[in-house]
C-alpha cells in the first residue's frame, strides 16, 4: 500500500477492511461488476499472476478524501456524486466527503443526507458555502477547506484525494505539495472557460480577468501534477492532449461520462402508469411528443428549441412540446407565445426526480440545444443518458461533448448542424425518413456508455492503479 506523509492515527483502517467473501460475492454482485467483464476483465483470466493482481486490487481498498465544491444536498451532488461514492464504498473503499453546502439546502436535507451516508459507511464533513462577496467568499472557502482537509488527513491518513473540479483541485494540489498525497483531478469540464463563456466572469472586469488567468495557469498544474485525470468526454481528452503538457499522456486521462441511474430511467412496461399523466396533461396516446427536461436559460437555448418545435408543427400540427421544468409556467409560456406558438401545443409541468421517467416515457423524442462554446467540448449532458436509457431518441445540436459521434454512429437520434430554419427542416426530415433503432437497442446504447455501475468500475480501476 502507498504511504504518505502526515499520518496521525488510522481512523479508517477498521471500516475499510471487508472480508474477501463479501468483496468477491455480495459487493461485486450488488454493484453489477460481475456482469461487467470489460471493466474487470482480469477476474476471468486463468493466469495466476493476473488473478493475483486482480484480487490484490479488490482486497486492498483505498482510503479516499473526496472534495467537492458542489454540495451533497444540492440536486447535482445528490444525483451525480453520491451514487458513485456509494458504489465505491460498497467495494470497500473508505470514503470521506468534504463538501461545501448551501445553507437552505443543508437545513432542508442535511440530516437525511447524514443518515444516508452513515448507513453505507461514508463519513461526511460538510462546510458552509459562501457566495458573497464574489472572489473573496471563494478564497474564504478555499482557506477553510484546506484547513479541514489537513485536519482530516491528520486523523485518517488518506491515500488518495479525489478532487471534483477546479476549486477542490486547488486544495488537493496544496495537500500533495505538503503531504505527498496523490490526487485525482476529476475536471468535470473546462471550468474557468465555462465561467467566462457563461457570462459569470466578465473579462472586461480586471478582477475577473486576473482570476481567469490564475485558474488557467493552475489548470496546467492540475493536469501535470495529478496522478490521474478524469474527463467527461473524449473530445475534452483530445483538447488536453493537444496541449502537450508535461506529465500528461493518453494513459493518464480516463473518460467517464455523466452516468445515469439506468434502474430508475428504464422503459415503462406498464402503460397504465402513464394514464394519470396523460389525463392531467391532456396528451392522447398517439400524439407525437417532443420533450425537454430541465431549466431554461444560461447554457440551454430555449428560443432556438422553441423555433425548432415551431418548424416541427408545420409537419405535424397535433404535436405537443412537453417541457418538464420547475421554472415559472408564466415565464415559459411568455416565451412560447413570443415565438408564435399556441399555448395549446405546449405542456409545462414540474416533476420530482422519481416522477421524471414516467413523464419522459410519453415522449417520441427528447430535445435539447446547448450553446456550442469551447468549454462544452468537455460537457456530458445528463439528460441525454437519461433519455437514451428510457429508449427515447435524442435531438440535439452539434459541438457538445461526444453527443454527435454517439448519436450518429448509433443512429439513436438526430444532430441539428445549425440554428436556422433550413437546418431544422433537414433534421425534421431525417426524423421522418430515418429508421431509428427500437427502444431496447437505444437502451442498450445507454447501458454501454452511461450505466452507473460501469462508471463505478472505472473509478475503482483508477483507485487501484494509484495503489500500485
């Protein structure tokens, strides 16, 4: 096992030890890894040396400090972080989460999250997130995060720091320099560029310009100094490799997209479950429905999506645009009317996460347009994996992560090349003429690319490679 500087006492040594029987039977079967021969292929080889290496990787779990500037009580943390960490804890890894929580979300869900994580053997150390004043509040959070990370390291002697995005990586990089702990840079996208392209950092402001330059310099260190880099997309990986940075090669960068809970997002077999929603939303069974899931604004191009649907109505006047969002219905309807679309052609409804699959199952297609900026080369839209897991074809624009090759190579949807009427009409014609795979084939595509168990297996392999 790798040892690092700064040990005090070994809090996780007992909790991280599991029996070989549990690891090889219950835990692996529970998280589906025995079914993922491509993820742990060496378990199926008969060469004794290979088997020995595989068993060593499983029997010696790692003690991991997972740092996230996103809160675990935020929707993003609860849906895109916690499921992975529960899976990794199930494989015996000793996980401690250090996260920054927004006050209202923590007051609402903190107690329940503590219990949920305690039940699976995960330690959670939440810190308060500060939003104001800009920049200064973030510096304050970084300082408190670094202080807490040092304290936790002294208590628990972590062997890996898993840093989610750039703020967390600043803490991880400092910890590596001080204590020699290797860290994983789980980049989640080109964050500094996202802030600029999303209009949050105006480069005309000298403060934000300095902050942007600071993070672009540190970005190089994150790539070079980390033990492993995780990119959401192959397109993002290619951008990193094109920079020819010291200490960065193809083997160091692993691609793990935003995975989907394919058990929750699965085709609805019992059509009677759809009936209450059809009645409530007044959607007849044979009506063609285009759905959109999520918020309107910032990165998602609401006006262009409405323009597309307006063109779609030319070919099918009875079609419905189902918008699943928690935003104000009046705000959305105002934009619908401004585009010359009758409100009768649109349905707007909020939904809790558990209700989303049944609502999506009413769809003939799922639509989303995202601003195709540089930073979006590293973006993996969660909504695509969820739709494909439901067996629903996807309509989206070009230039977003790996969406184009995944959809076009598998004919599981249509790519809109530009935001104009000619491109919309071309995509609509393809929808009408192209023979799409059936729902089962589309779901199998989602299982291949976006299944949560496969993502857990990939992170497990990264942890194991660092433990060598």
